[in-house]
């Protein structure tokens, strides 16, 4: 590969990263949807500013792709505070958390994604840190071990979780506010896509906007991803404007149907309607049947299918509804 080609490729990658950053709202005024949550968090931040203190700790709960990370960034921006990003799976020891907490600047916002996946020892250390801005560090082992209190700079913790039920009550209770993010409606997603298209320099007709929005599963992250794929399709096809036909052709190529179901969604419905004769199926059995992780099905796929009325959760397992049979064009036994 020539130096010129490498340079062009590097410029292209940098451009794509710049697009990703540009798509993310920087303030509440730019953030689309979640109106009530935005108002509630904005009030918390404003009250903290008036009292010259750090904002209360905030827990953001909801399915993936609804803007939890973006909201954490906006909290830091609106608080005029630096932001520290980390995730629950990376904090496997209390020492990992102690190192992060002790290095926080006064007023800093600490964002922990998938906070329910933190190690238990780290969770217990976090209790004291959230309440008293202090941690107890154990030095030594056995009978000679001693506990040394370490004072922390005041900070705001923003936790994000897709599985709020897995958070222990003592941790959940220490958050000053818990926000439950809801799926977006089509009108809100149209606004999300229109904003992203403008940032990406994509000219798109209103009918194509509606088509992409209606297949985005109520999720901005999916809407932006589908827009990128439709843009690529139009680019390769030599079209300067994304028309309805272009959008439909692109979504068909990527196997996203009229309801927004993808290959995995349809495979789950086929398993429930055909392979097990419409009987309830346990989560572990369903995961094996489609070759997917249980967590992915439960946290990513299932909420949308339940919301669309395509499957129901029963004491005996997951079961397809009459709507699922109709969508697949299968006669219900």
C-alpha cells in the first residue's frame, strides 16, 4: 500500500470517527426524546449549581441504545465538570474502584456503564464513597491487616444499567435519582435521523425518513446505524439523494423488515412458532436453539418483541402470540 493510499485511508477513518462524535448531542437542547427525564435531570443539575455543590448521583436504566452514555456526557457538560468513563465489567476488584475514585478531581462526573456487572467487593466499597465521599482501604493481610480511611473529592456518579433488577437494593437506594428511559416513537426517531443526516451531509426525502424511523425498533442507536447503511447503499448505487425506493432496497438487503425485525428476531419467532409447536420455551432452551447468548436475548431482543406483542413471557417460558404467526405468514395451530 502506497503512502498516499495510507494517508487517504487514515483521513477516511478520522472522518468516520468525527461523524460518530458529531452525531452525539452535546447538550439537553440538542438531545431528542426522553422529555421528562431531561427535565428532571436538568432540574437536579440546576439545583446543585445554585447551592454550589455537586449534583446528586444519577442512575440511568433502560434498554441499550436509548442514550444513557450520551446523557452522562451531557450531565458533565451541563455541570461544567470533567467526565471519567468506565464500565462495570472492568471493575473486578475493590482496588480497581479505589484507584479510580482516588484520582477524581473535585466535582468530576464518574460514569459507570453496565454498573450491575461490577464485582461485589467493589459495590460494597461504592456504598461509602457515594454517601460520605470516603473509602476504607485495607493494608496488609490476615490478623495484621489495617483499614486506612481515604477521603475523596466530592463527585457525581452516573450509573447506567440495562438490568436494573440485578442491582442490589443498597446500591440502588444510594442514587439520588433513577431515570427510566423509554423507547422512542416514530416522530422522535424521524427527528433523530434528520439531525444525523444533516451532520453526515446526507440528502434524504421525508418518505425515506419515515421508512427508516419505522424500522428502528424505537432506538436512536439503531436509527443512526440504519441511516449509515442506507447512505452507503445510495453511495454505491450512485444516488445523491436517499429516496424511498433506495431506503427500502437497502433495508431489504440488510434483512430489516417492516416492523424492524432482523434475522435473529425472526429466527426466535420461527423457533417459537414452528420448532416447538407453539408451546412455551425456556430462555436457556431458546438461546441454544438460535445459537445466541441468554443475556443478548433477554436484554436486547426480548424487550422489543414483547413490546410489539409478538411474544409473551409466561411462568413456563416464552411463547409466540397470534401477531407473531400473522407476521410470519404462518397459520396458528
